[in-house]
C-alpha cells in the first residue's frame, strides 16, 4: 500500500469560536488533563495537530467530544512552555486547510482523519490583489505586507481582521475557491473615501 494514500490521523483540539488560518500563529493555554497528554504526545512526534472550530450550541458539549466544523486548519507546534503544575503554554502555526472526519481511537483526546483540501486555483486579478492590500491597510495601517504576499494570504488576513461574527468568518474560511473568498471578503468592505462620489 502506498504510504501517502493512507488516511492520516492527527490529534484534534476542539476550540469554541476559534479559527486557525494558514500562516497564523495562535497561542494556547493547555490545562485539561486529556489535552496535556495530547501536548506531551505532540512533543514526541512531528507536532502536527488539528484545531477544530466549535460553533453554536455545540459549544455546550466541550466537556465531552464536541462536534467540530468539517473544514479546519492543520497546525504545527512551534514553541511550548511547561508550567510547574503540568499545564502548557504553546504556540501553534497554521499550515493548511484540511477536511476532517471523526476518528475513534485509543487516545484520551479526540483525533481526526484528515485529507488535504484541494483549493480551486481560480484566477484573481491584479485589481483584486490591490483591493485586498488597500482594505487591509485601511483596517490596520500598521500592517507591513511583503511585496510577494499572495492573494490567498491577503484574503486570509482580511478575513481575520474584518469585523464579523465567528459564523461569518468560518463560512469565508471554509469556502473552497480562492476567487470566491476574495470576492466575498471584498464585498464586505465599506467603500473607501476615495470611492465616495464628489459632492
């Protein structure tokens, strides 16, 4: 059997109203015993983890195994600090969008079978890229964007910083087509002053 064809099983950390984006670094405080074990296991392997988003009434089931949304971000443990009482402070770097399926294993913590999410490489225009850059600058004028920042990265940044509900943010995050994500997030931006008609 081709090893690459095997389903991949990774630890799943369900989090209420949290969405990890590719390229984002997220600090987490690990205090529950099963997730302390998960963190120790991460330290013994490649550090790959899935942060699953829990929305709505599902948040009431966090003490069990709360259902998570089907599209998530695969992350990787970047830094950690072990506290005296066994808790952990960790930094997780988002790597890529994945589709997740529940997996019943032998671990104390949840796991998920994952498959890479094939994103549509739809064309985005230079004008859309400029609009993304301008919208980001208008919301956060202290953001320094490298010249080679891709349209995918720009759209993710804009989705992260635009005021909206978590449910709206998740809908944009989980939209498989980059072109659709760009169009949707740009539609949510208020018209800039320079777009306003002259009086």
